[in-house]
C-alpha cells in the first residue's frame, strides 16, 4: 500500500506540474478533495485574517501557484496528497468551472438543464476542456474576462449545476479521490479553456443588489457594519462559524432580516456559496427564535 501511495502522490505532482506549466495555479489535495496541508494557524485564537501573508503553506486555495519550484515544495510538505486543486478566477485564464452533477436518484438532469438554459438565452457552450468526475458528472472549463468576478454558487442556475468562480477551485484531471479518478473527457485533451459565452456570463454575474443594511449613523447601523466586517475577516475554516455567530447577534438585536442580504454578500466574498451562506443565516434565525 505504501508503494501505491507513493506512486499516487508522484503522479499527482506530475499532473499538477503539467497544469502549472499551462498557467493554471495549483495546490495539493487529499483523497477527500480538501486541501492536503493543515493550516499553520490551527489552534490559534481567532480572529486570524491570514490568507497566506504569513508565508507558510496551508491556506488552501490561497496556496495555489504556477511556479514549479513552489508546487514541488507544496507537495513535499503534503506527502500523502493524491490530487491537486486548480484555483478559479486567477490570471491568466481566470477559470470558471461549470460543475454538472449527476443525480439520477432525484431525477436531476444537469446536462439537460444547461442545454435548456442555452436554448432560452441563445448561447452555445463551445468545445472546451471537460473533466469527467468519479460520480459520472463533468466539469466544463471556461474563461472569464479580466473585469468580471464570477462568484461561487450551488444550484442557483439549476439543480445540479454548481459554479466554481473567484475563491473556488476544481479538482484537476489525474487526481485520485476516495470515490475514484478525475480524468479528461475523450477528445478534449488538446483543447484550451474556451471563453464563457456572454449570455451565460450574465447569468453567472447577476447585478448586485444593494444590501439593505441599517444606516451606519445609528447604533444599529454601527453594530450591523461591525458584524459584516467580522464576516469579511474570516479565513478558510472560520467562514461558517463567523457567519453563524454574526447572524445570531443580528437576530438577537432585532435586525437580522434587514442585515441578511449584506451578511450573505460578505460571506460569498470570503468563499462560501450563496446557498451555504443563506443556510447558515436561516439556522441562526431558527436558533434565536427558539431562544426568544
């Protein structure tokens, strides 16, 4: 087993170096698809705002790099890595990942849903790099313009369609997980990520609604702004906890519903999906209601 583990790690590094050579920022993943390196700030008293500024590895997607020497150093520090992540939204490609899940048990046809959206919005998905996942799904790689930030989302376009954008990452082809291998779809290995169609890009970046946060000049406004900043300061591993705590305080003081959109927007900026953020806020609302 040790030999197989070493071989898997060696192949993961080789695939990661190949991706980095094509301008894709990479970092090591464990077999669970999570970052393989433990945070150097584990156990420190919050708040810890570091996203790699300390110079140590272990900051998840913020470790991602295209420098071969740095990639080798990351994998040397993570000898049990079995795969690699590719950071989305980063130059030069500014990758956008369209994650199409297959859920036959619940009748979700994500491929069909994307085709239906394309027909309705008059766009065509161009030939592009496609990665087949162990569960039978697929990742479509597209690129975005420099002046556009695509947020992460889960199921917002349609059930089974997740978007990996700024602050997110995709599992790279050649990675091995507990569920199997990620591999390039036949006929796409020679392709480069295609530009995202404009009509689809508009769906991925809806106009930002101004959050109806309390006026900053009032005591409530100052508390609300403080809670938003508290969420924005979260790093990986703290995001859900900080958001839940802030939402609980907002509901306890009677302005949770007013601040919900602003808290959601702040959480999305830290890397959570909108669905994850709203679920955490809803849990906070239920908890404070029961206490009340």
